[in-house]
C-alpha cells in the first residue's frame, strides 16, 4: 500500500516527503522520506509499535486517559503523546470519517459550570488535533458535563472514571 501511495505524498522534484504508514493494531506514523532525484522504486523499513489507539466500528479507544490541569481545559504534557498517536491515526485513515470528541466531567460543582468545562476540554482536544494536521471538518467537539456518568461520584475513583474524553465515530 505504501509503495503505490508514495506518489500521493511526494511532489515531483522534491527530495524529502512525508510518508504516512499504518497497520491494523500497530498504530500509524508519519515519517520523513528522502528520495534522491531520478531514483525508482526503493525499500523503506519502518517499525511500528503496538497501537495506543484501537479503532472499532463506533469509537476510537485510547490506551490511556487524556488529562487536564485541575479545573482547567489545559492539556497535561503526559497526554500529548497519546493525542499525537490519535492524530497520526486520523491522518492516515480518512475513511474513519467524522469524529465527535466528547468531554465529560464528574459531579463536583454546579452542572452549568461542569457543562462549560467539559466543552472547553473537548475544544482543547479538537484544537490540538487540528494543530497536528487533522482536518478540522472531520472533528466536532461536544461537552456533556455530568450527563453520561460511567460511575458513581461518591468516591475519588468513581469521579476519576467520569472525568474523561471519548472519541465516537459519527458517520
């Protein structure tokens, strides 16, 4: 697939281009490829690691949680590698369609505040993915506040489970 697709990603006369690479369950990557002028077919060896993004018919499921600074919509540095892999997966496979980025909060605080916070967090994730080259038209950010809790809010563990970002395929 990459051999045929390389023409789609390299411009004639340009010596360096980006080659998107993906494989089921092994994630996606974009690697620079240097092509000397006049060179015909060439072999490129790439090693992909186990995917941190699992694609299902309805969702993109991450191996870890997207984290934010307390009571803010600021992504933590620990979340960026996971979002980078998500961006690579989305860039490599436009067939995944449109993605709804869903922000959720725990029930601490007033619901109007939590709804707004969940929207700002979903927006922050969308903006980061766009900055990583994902087409804006493929992303919609929606904050759900506390309306779709996965656990009770009586314990810290339950509240932590409710504070999350999910990625649903909407097409």
